[in-house]
C-alpha cells in the first residue's frame, strides 16, 4: 500500500548533497510511472475536448493534474495498482 508523506523534514547542512542525490535518483526511478500516467492524462483531455468546450475540458484536466502532482510529490506510488481509496 502506498504511503503519503507529510510534515517537515530536517536535513543537516552537511547532508544536503546526499538528499538532493537521493531525490534525483527517486525521480529517475519513478519517471516511467510519470510518463505512463501523463499519457493517460493527455488521452483524457483529448477525449473531453471532443465532447466538451475547451475551457471545460481544461478545468477537468487540471483537477486530474493536481491529483497526479500529489501522487508524484507526496506518495511513494510507483505503479497505478498501488493507488487506492483512503
């Protein structure tokens, strides 16, 4: 089950480079997931644009995009099957 990370993180000044390297490595590891879900978002927007006004389609797509940003930045989700309610 995916974990949500919230709160403050204290990083000692002498460990900041290690922190940035770890964050970069984590982003690279999760890049396939991001690309996969971004493709879904684009398909969703294209689908909505064919049926709704461009403005309405963008509004709905932005809601989905905010949720995806939450997944990318505040969880450890690495594939779609890990996303559950609650």
